[in-house]
């Protein structure tokens, strides 16, 4: 997202993050995950949405807290009917992909 504006990092409850190897995916669950929040121009938003939806993800609006203010954001997640992105993939126990990759001793692919 070349011109997206980074707004901060937020914690989301009720989500689990799974390790697919090169990247994570999230599913609704009972854990907590860390997410980066961006303000995205419409053209980039549309491109990202087409890519994520085309890869089999669904989108959901969530409330995030940044610096004491609540914002509405959107997350792309693997649905329960998506057989490829399932609960059998390793769980990222701390919900923090960057920390998880560092602990595994691998470079972050992003």
C-alpha cells in the first residue's frame, strides 16, 4: 500500500492468528491478535479488497482503539467454510506476527 497512512497498532479480541509459513491468516476465535491499522486511499482499498476477496477471505468491520479513540476498521479473515485456511495450521500463540517470525528465527516476508 504505497500511499496508505499508518495510524497505529491495535489489539483485537475474539480472533486467532495462524501461521501459514510465509504469511499469517486470522479466523474468529477466542484469542487476541495485534493488527496494524492504516488509512487507505480508495483506489488502493479497492485493489486490496479485490485481492483479499479473490484469495477466499471475507471482510468484517471491527472497532479498534488507537490512542484512546475508537475507530471502525476492516479485517480480512478466513471463514469457517474455507478448507485451506483452517484451525489445523499452527496457531500464533502471542497473536503478534512480527514477534512470532522473530522467535522462529526467520525473516519477515513482508
